[in-house]
C-alpha cells in the first residue's frame, strides 16, 4: 500500500529550477540553499513532512498498523510522526541530522533549534537506528536518553555475475556518484596533472570516467590542466550503467564531503564498489569508518586533499597494471552480511521486537 502526499516542497522546486536530468551545474543555486538554511527547519522538505503527518495520522486511525518507521534524510521525515502516538516509533537515521552536523547553521539560534529537534526525535522514539557504528557511538556520547539504539548499516543489491568490459589498452579508473560540492574531485584532477608531468606516458594510457552529476567548475579545471581526453565527465546515467562502469574499471575511486560532521558517513556506494570486486583507491581520513572498510577489503587510503600522495598511489597502480595487467576480482566474503535481503531480515526482527514490547508511558 502506497499513500502519496502532494509535492511542492522547496527542494522539489529547486530541483525543477535546475532542470530534470541536468548533470552539469554551477554555483547559481548556492543563494537558494543558504536561504533554505535560514527559513526552513529542519530542511527544505518541512512543508511536505507536515502534509505527510496528516496522512500518517489518518492511516493509523483506520487500524492495521503495528509500528511507525520514519527514515532520514531528509530529517523532516521524522516530523511526520504524530504528536500523540499509540504505536511504537522507530526513527531510522541513514545519515546524522544533516542540518546540524553536515551543514553550518547560519546562527547560534539555528544551531540550538536544530539540536533541539534532533534530541526530541532521539528521545521520543522507542528505537533509534543508525547506519554507522561511529554515529551510534556519537549518539551514546551525546547524553540523549534513548529507549533503544541499534546499528543497522547501509547495504546493497547484489549485481550478480555480470559481464564487464575491461580496456586492455588503458588503465581505467572510475568514480560513480555525485561530484557536486566535492572538494576531492579537484584533488584527483591535480594529482592526474602531476602524474602526467612525472610520467608522461600515462597521458595516453590512463583514462578516468567520472560518472554522475558534476559542477561546471570541475570540468573547467580539467580543461585548464590539459586533461581533455584523459578525464571524461559522464554525467547522470542509469543505475545499471553505473554498475557496469564499476565492473569495467581497473580501480574505483572513492571520496566523500570533508568535515567533522561527515566522519560518521559510510557512503552507500562503497558497498556496490565492494560487490564489483574491483580494487578501491579512496581519499578518506585515516581514522574514518569508511576508510577501515576500504582497508579491510584490501584497498588503499590516501588523506583527503593530498595531491602528491594520490599522484604516488596512481603511479603505483599504473606501474602494477603495466607489468601485470588487470588485477583479479576480490569480492570480500563478509560482504554478504550487507546484502539488502540480510539487512531487511534484521530490520524485520527489530520491528517484531518493538511491536511486541509493551509501550512505556510518555
């Protein structure tokens, strides 16, 4: 059963203004994002959440519902939970509270308001789920009074044995995901430029596909650095095409937004990368939880922003490929624990437990 509420959120209006399917963007919408941070709390989807709350309340009143589950981002999804509840509530955080941890609130008042909203959700829910162990630890250390707290990681849909199209003439590196507002896309471009100076033959033997939406500034930077023909900005593609690109790569590139707030984030695409079996080269802080995943799978981690370090890692990868050819697939056996079917079973068990536990008085 799917119940939809009308759209019209500020986020959807912004998406329409960008143009559906547009892969190349600039900084034209930064002022709109800043305005949303000032006037829309906790985020630009607050209006849609209010409409969803009415729909949720009406549906619960008709009966046949055992548990209420809200999942974010957007954080406003948690505001869809009715104020007066007769049902147990599970609040699921696929990312920490974005407006508090991933952005800089424009004023101390905004920070306090975002923190109060986050705390209300965490303390009101009967069970809180977090996608990373780092986030679980942060919630425990926050002093918030949680009734229950569980780690439920992100996962992936196994792609199965699909044919890949390796390129014997070129060392092919692939990144899939959004490049917009990602500082380390520039780190990669600078490292490729440095590698080309140090080892000129890589300019005809190295190819880099950046698959996903990107900022115009990145493409302009690549042209200025003389990387035309080496780096290809592929834009948005279907999920199936993205998975094929991952399988065809000699190595996969990984990074995420910088900042202390992002230390709890384990990018969802990391699981798909691991499922592809291809080696991973990541720009991540050494102590980052995602970095530990990469190293556990035999990948290499370079600090964010380290142009020289990334250039050296690329050179090592290139020399190994030149001497030994394509690296064999190495899909970790333990990855099966993170397949969607396994995680759905775990979630179902948690929902069964919550629904059968007598509710505490509020």
